[in-house]
C-alpha cells in the first residue's frame, strides 16, 4: 500500500486531534500519528475499498490508549497537566474550525471545549478505555456500534463504560459553562486585571479576584522546579504568586495568548537560575462569580515545545 501526500494531509489533523485529546500531549500525538501511517503502510486494512479514515482512527485511538497506560505506569514528580497548544492562527487543531468538521448537535461537548485545559484535566480521572469511549461518543459523535468496532469492545460494554465515564465527569460539569465565547471574553478580562494588579503590587485587588477555595497546580515534570503538591486556599495562593512575581519582576515579561481555546498567560523570564523555568504558561478556571478558582502553571519545557516562544525561539 502507498499513501500519497494528499491522503496524509487529508487525515493527519483529524488524527492529531483525536490523539491529543486522548493523551493530553502534543508530542505524543505527533508520534502516534506518524506511527499510525507507518502501520497503514506495513499492515494495511484488509478492505482496501472501504473509507480509510475509520481504520486510521481505530489504529490511532488504540495506540493512544497504549501510550496513556505507559505514561500512567511511570512515576511522575508532582501533579500532571496537559501540554498547552496554540489554537489561534495556524495550529494542529485548525481542522476543528473547518465547516466539514462541524460537531453534531447531539454531541455533548464541542470540539473546542474538548481541548480546554479544564476538560483535558478532568479526563485524567478516567481509565484509558473510559477516555476513549467518552471522546468517541460525546466529542466525535461516534455511534455505539462505531465505537465498539474502533475499540474492539461489545456494544453493551461501550454503554456501561460510557455511563461510568459520564458519572466521573459530573465533577467537571459542576463548573462547566456552555457559552465558550462568553467564557473566553470574561477570562481574558479577568487575566488582564490579574496581570495589572500583579504588576502594581495591588495585593488587596488580587485577593478579591481569588475564590476562597482557589487551587494552584504546577507541573515541572521533574525537568524544572515545580510544586510537589497543589496549593489550596486564597491566602496561601496569594502569598505564593505575589512573592514569586515580586522576586522576579525585573526579569519577567508577560503576554496574553489563546491556548487550548481559551485566553492564557505566557510568561518569559531572563537570567533565571538553573532548574527554574524561563518560559511557562498560566491557565485559569473561573467560578460562577468570575473569581479565579484554579490556577494551572505548566513549567515543563518538554510540554511547551508546541508553543511559539515570545522571542521566536
């Protein structure tokens, strides 16, 4: 079997989107897409007359499940967060906006919501099988039979697995907002106020922006310094954020960008000590009063490779 450049281009973004949602890793998604096409060349589908995409998706999803299992078996220092990706301009998720890839009205989650940091983090509570079933059924609108065929499960097993996955996702739904564009506008405004008050040292103003039960999570991946455990509570989070910014204010530059479908902060630092991040991202979740309820910092350099460095590096 030969695969033309056109065939590769026709399917790679779709496959990348599935693999990224399955693994939460841009680098893993890239590797799995490449491996999927290698499989197509070495062990092509038996029915060469059938559409190729379902077969490719089946291979990609199952390779993603294997990768997810391997990752979870490895020891990981501190909390794990998804790898951020750009979702404005040209990005691997560009296909999500294409008219031919519109999500069915019966899908529970639209394509952009399903790449938000909050959604991907919530998926971590699922088993690899639950994650695959939920994504295929509730994001990509596969039927029960199509999902069963892709994952080599029975239809009844798919239904039971989906029910359990949806029940676990109820914690995510507690803070879920359906209007993504409205939420993004509010998040951008909130982050702008946050940066302004941080820059001017307005501690009282920052305190008012934080929910009483705010949680701060950082992911250094054992590559650079990060917190071994989440930090809970307004006072502790405020003290940590303001202290760190004040100590590095003269060598810190911040900007807003759209990552994973939502506004986020890019932070660049000069003259950092070994073991400290020189470039990282901050993502947030808001409660229904527009207070910051979760702050996610991604420090691990390997997780930021898909982003354009502010200096163009």
